[in-house]
């Protein structure tokens, strides 16, 4: 037993960082929180991570040769490359606004929500006219962000779309627009979701967010 213990202690492999695998999600969360607003700030943020410590101690495991360590001991350029690559992914996903000339990083509404949800281990998908992911991605998502027009079209075929029938919470932003041109679409969505819930003998919670209005009780 003593030999086994000594071998476990002396021959144990160092623990390496997997932070780079989740760098995109974590960077988005920091941008959403406002703690990181530019590439230089993000580079500094990575400098506080265990990833940075291990890149210095065991660079070969992270694709870094010793010459790079010699020329740039703080790995500023390497950290910068990681951040820019992650920021471009977030920009392409419509999560943030990345101004490459000024190196400014600004959150978008979808990115803020995704940043919040990533810490809870939930999957979010954006379903709009500009972004239509595949069915499997939608089915595996915990939260769907969509437009009234898009959800109206999708939910019409609720009998053949299981992910529509599984929806248990619908949050409608700017519900005071019921009195505007998009009002009929919002009304049919509410009516349809209630009908779907009744057909599957379940329930759906409907939450409306609005500015101050005179007949909030009716809404």
C-alpha cells in the first residue's frame, strides 16, 4: 500500500487546463457582464487564468514552442490571438459587436442572455429570419429566442414538431405592441400555445413584459 501511495504521488501527471475549449462562452459571459470591454482587457483577463499558468509551465501541450516563450515570456501575443479568434466567433454568431479597428467588444441582447445561461449549463438557440439552425440544434436547446413571425410560422405545424409541444414557458417582450401592426401575430401565438397545452393535457406559462399601460390586468 505504501508503494502504491508513493507511486501515486511521485508519478502523478500534472493537471492541464481545458479552459481554451470554453473560451468563447466564457469570454461572452465577461463581455455581457461588462467586465471585459476590449481586446487588451480580455488579454489581461486570460492572464489571471490557470490556462495562462500552464501555457508558461508546459507550453508544448498548448502548441507553443520554447522559442515563443523566450521571445514573449508573458505570452501576450498568444493570448491576444486566442481572444481575437474567440471574438470573431462571437461576432459571427451575432453574440457581440467586435470592432477590429478599435478592438472594442460590446455585448448584444442575445449575447447577454447567452452569457447568463452559459453559467447555468443551459443551451440557447437563436431562431430568426437571419439565423435558422438545424432541427437537432433547436430540439436540443433549453431556450429559444425568436421573433413573433418566425414562431407563428413554426408553431403552425406543432403536431409534427415535438420541440414546439415541449415549450412550457413563453416570454413575450414588448407585449404592449398588441395594439400595433404585429398585435394579431402575438394574439394568435398566445391562443395557439394555450391550445397546444390543452391538447397535450398540460400547461404553459405565459409572461408578458411591457411598458406602463392602462389595462395591464387585461393584458
